[in-house]
């Protein structure tokens, strides 16, 4: 492992901790001090021991590990250089025009490395796979520098070695004489997938390391680290991001339930019981030293969600509908309504135990949310909601409107929305667009913000902040 000199070890660790913090992983002063203490108790020459030791004191959630591992590989890389096969050291016949190495020699070298990769994958030694990945990048990964200055590329290695085409041979080696089609084959296929994933990750890590040497470690860290799930912008979320975000729904619902319980404990006293207070004051000369209150009727609040599910906010609506289902156990009545240019109740799609992803797909297919052209029409959607479900919002109801507020230059329906807000117990609008864009173009977010609180919620982290104030 490339370790800095003893005198610069603390400064090197400080840079690593700062990079972890900048990647969105909260690390306080105590965590930084604990990380320095780890350096005194682990073997600094054992890279994996150092990796796990620092992770134990710097990370709070398992979801942060992938980001941490990318940064660790940049700050604490392997130090030993790979041994290049003799064929790669031979003088290469090159094209005088573009300097491309002789194709036959490179094909022979790739075949030799491919056979070695098959042996490494069959052995299943992760450390050996990582070392082989370094060799493969050294021999096959270099290409013409890109405009950014990068000259090593993972796709060149994976294209030359084609590891995915080795699956049949790996299965044959792992299964041996075992029968096909049973549990043994399922286990073998899973093992093959994991080993191939380990190799691909090792190639990408080595390319990042070389890019860091060429372009600077901090610069590579800013572009190579994938945002944490709770920092992914809803409007740019991919299916994999939404799958990861799904895991954060339950904790958000628990936090909301805890806050609701705290409010009930702190607000038990109802209205003043005047007669009982006066009667008790007779014992103190008519001075009401002690006041008495009527018991407050405790109820679980009701929740109505109005959610824009048009294509422009698909990722946001997907996540908030997942949250809606998770909140059902904490509210006496949760009713969900989806709209595009018309509105339909979609509560029926969120039965207990229903798969959220499947429910979202069914809403898109079966819900009656389009009446004209399939473009957002907030004004008509609010009018349809108020007309079809006039009793949905009442004095015990918390109203949540979820959408970007872009009306396609149609009527925003402000009077109808104002009436709904007036009848509700509380109302909030969660907007996945940046605040600076509110009111620009066809956005009526600034006008809606005059009717009810408009809150910027672009990420799960911002949504968590909102939950704590709800």
C-alpha cells in the first residue's frame, strides 16, 4: 500500500477525512480523533485491516460504505507494481501514422491474460483478483488521452478480456459432476456473479487510482464518487437510486411517528375547565392557584396526499408514494390522490403488504389521471378533486401537495386550493425543483407559496428535515 511518510501521516488522514465529509458522510471532530487513534492500533501495512478500522469509526450507515470504499482506494492505494507478461515488454510494431500497437501481438497478450483471469476467478481469491486487475489496466487499459487528461479506461480492459463470456466455463469448474438445474447451480451462478462484480470493481478502482495520479486525487474524487442515496436529486433519480431510497422510507416514517407521539405527550391539557377551577379556588380564598383542564381528545391525524405523477416529476412522486404507504400505520386515515390533468384516488393500490414499485406501475396503467392531453393541469386537477371528494379534507386533515407547480401556462386553480387549505388542519406543498426556479417560465410555485407553505424537497435528506418539522 502506498503509505505517506510518518511525518505526513496525520495530514494525509486529515485529507481523507475531509474528502469523506465532502462526499456527504457526516464526520464530526470525535470521528476524526477516533480515526487518528485507529492508525495507532492497526497494522498500517495491512490495507484491508486499515480499511475496516477506519470504516468502523467514520461510517454510521451501511449505505455509506460504497462511497467510502471509492475514497479509500484513492487515498490508500496498493503500492506494489504488477508484473507485466514478457509479451508486453517486446518491441511493438506500430503504425507510423497513429502509433497503434500491432494488433496480432495485443490479441495474443489479451488471450494470455484472459486465460489467467479465468484461473483467478475459479480460485476466488479477492486479493489476487484485485492484483490481476492492476496488471490488466497496466497492459490493456491505456488509450489516447481524453480532453480531461484521463488516459486509462476500464472499458478497454473489459472489452479485451470479456469476463462475462467466461460464465459457462466458471460454472463447469464450480459444479463439476453436480447435477444441473438445482440448488447447487443457483449457488454457483450467484458465486460467479459476485466474483465478476469484484473484478469489474477492481478494474474501475485501478483506473481511478491512475487517473488520480494524472489529474489529482481531489479532482477525481469529486467526479468518481456517486452521491449517497439521501442526496440524489429526485428529478434525476434512476431505478437503482429509487431502490436504495426505498430503504430510507421506514426510518422517515418512524421519525414522524416519534414526533407525533412527542406532541401528544406535551399537549395533553385541553381547554380550561372553568367551573372546576373556580370550585377549587374556594379553598385558597378565591385565588385560582391551580387550574383544571378538560381532557383533550387524542386522535391520530388524518393525511391526504395530492401527488403530481406526470413524467417531469416521476422520481419524486415514486418516492413520496412510498412514504405515503409507510405512514399509513401512523395515521388514522391516509388517502392518496394522483393527478396529471385530472385526479383519481389511488389509495386502493396501497393495500397492506402491497409492493410499492408494483403499485406505482399500476397507478400509471389504471388510474384515471388523464382527461385531455396528459400534460400537467393543476387547476383542473384541484377542481376535480374538490368536486369528487368534497369531504376528503376537514379540520383533522393534514394536506400534502407534491409537485413542481408547473402548470403549462394553464389556470393554477388558486381559489380551489385556498379553500382546501382553509378547511384543513395543516397544509404543506413539497416542491422537488430548486427554489431559484420557482416562478420561472410556467412555474406558479411562487403564487402557490402565497396560499400554503412551499418547501423545497429535492432529496431524501431534505425530506427528512421536513418530516422533523411536520
